[in-house]
């Protein structure tokens, strides 16, 4: 219980501090359809999840097309592997987000986002790597993108 209160207080402090200095707040909801990529095709194991990331982006000094900043993500893993005993229902991810946007026509833009960081499903006991890249289009403040994500799990050397 104390860990949850400490995490909540730390998260609120992080959000308030980041929003104060950030030029852009980016909310990225996502649904991830995942399959085991260890090469064993006889076992179809699913790690689908739904959630989102909140990024606090600052434009670079030389170009406002590129912005970067930290992100925090929360994910609900609703189809977990039975063999992964330590995983909780809610996963948390932390890392760095880089976003590139360029104008196509009028308010229509081309968008590329890259996320790199760590994720944890056991409330900060273990951290694993995650890498995500998206591409899509945006109009004003709305965007539609698709991407590819790689997540690593320690148990059984599982890569998703």
C-alpha cells in the first residue's frame, strides 16, 4: 500500500513538473496484438494488451518538426501467458519519445514516432526493454498511426 501511494505521489510530481516545462502533451492510446516470436510456431501464445502513453515533448532548437521528451505508459494485459508467474494485470512503461512531423498539404501532416525504454509488469521489481516505432498522418491535433513494437521478457527468453 505504501508503494502505491509513493508511486502515485511520484507520478503526480513528475506530471506537474513535466507539464510546466513541456511545449506539447502527447497522449497515445494503443491496442497491441502480439504473438510469441521465439520461433516455436506450434504454440500460439498471446500477450495482447490495451493502454496508452503520455509524452511531454519539447521541440528541438534547430527545427520544430522534431520534438523529444519522456513518456510514461500504462497497459492492461488481459491475455497473459500462464507461464509468466510474476506478471500483474497492469504494466507500466517509461522511456524517451522522439516525434517527427512534416507538412504534406495544409493542416495534413506526416508523423513518425519512436519510443524506447523499459516496461515492468511487477511494479518495478524487474525491468525489460521495449522499442516501438509508429508512422501515420495527423490533422491539427488528431492523428492516426500504425506501428511495430518489440518487448522482451526474461521468463523463457520470450520476445514479443
